[in-house]
C-alpha cells in the first residue's frame, strides 16, 4: 500500500513558507510527534522554502511533498530554480559572520541540525531537498 | 502577509523591545531601525522580549547579528527573553548566544544586563 502523501504547490511569494510550516504542524500532530519535533520540522521547512524561493524565478512554483512513514516523516522541497553547488557552501561560523560583510548563509546548517538526515540534489533545472525526521519511538 | 510589530519602552536605561509576529527580514529590519535610533540617542543596552515571536527565519536572525556587531563597537549589550524552545535552539545553533544573552524572562534580563 502506498504511504500517505500530502502535496503543496507554493507560488514564490514572501511568507508562503508559513503555509508549509502550518501543514507540517497538522501532520506532526497526526503522527504523534512532540511539539519540539514539530517545531524543528517547521523551522527546517522555513529554511528550505526560503532557499528555494531565492533560487527560483517569481513565475516558478515550489513543490513540497510530505510522505508519512511508520517511523518517520519524509519531506521533499522541490524547486525549479537555477540550482546550487553544495561543495561551495561554507559552514557558517558566528565569529566570521560578525567580522564579515555577509551575515546570512545559515539555512543549510540549520536544516542539518534540525532534522535526522538531509540530502540535496541540484541541477541547472532545479533542486530537491529531502529531509527525514524520525519519530521518537 | 503576516504582521510583525514592535513596542518599545525603557527600564533602568535598558531599551526593552517587545516583538510580536514572524521574525523574518521585515521583522529584523524593524528591530534594527529601533536599535539604530536608540543607539543614536546614546543607548547601548537592549532586551528583546520575544514571547510573542514563535517563528523566526535565519534572515531575520542575521539582522540581529548586525545589531550585535554595531553594539560591540559601543561596548553595548543585547539580550533576549521569553524565547520559544525552537527560537532558543536556533539562536544556539547559529552561535549568537555566545555574543548576546538569553534570559528566562524580562525581569531577569533587566536585572542582569
């Protein structure tokens, strides 16, 4: 039997990422996740969505798939943007950010810290971020 | 679009900024504008009461890093109180808690800053 799946299609409009977090909250409750786990998923989703929006054209959409598994929630954030080279993304450090011009660039690090696993597949046609959050059994 | 509001008061020479709403780039810029204005008036201690800010993003928090940098130049201090657990965790992951202070509540922040 196919796993339950929820799909969202978000236009590239500021704050649409909040729709994704609200959806994650409902799914988290359905799955019996703790409030902290749900909040961590929501924060990771916000970061994945704002990265996707930044890489996309205003006419693109961002697609989010929530796949409910027995022991985990799998979330895919799919954009149609220009892609990025993960090897060129530096691990941010607060000391460098305070001293440097560019204060931003925390999204991928936050995602890595907030979910149990994350994978990035990026080409010139778009990027898919796959995040997995395990249930506390 | 969600709204973000700030209310400002001064207690014991500390500027207390109470936030309400999603701290993204727009929210961060509102906080920065208040801090810049108050710093021009000679204030250098700021406490953000974020009890009504349950959601943040890294762009909004990056603007707080700009504020910390400016406060370092005037021997100032920035603190936060009433943080939601996920906001507290985000601040710790980003490391800003090393250069600013997290307090349980407003009273503790005012007494310590």
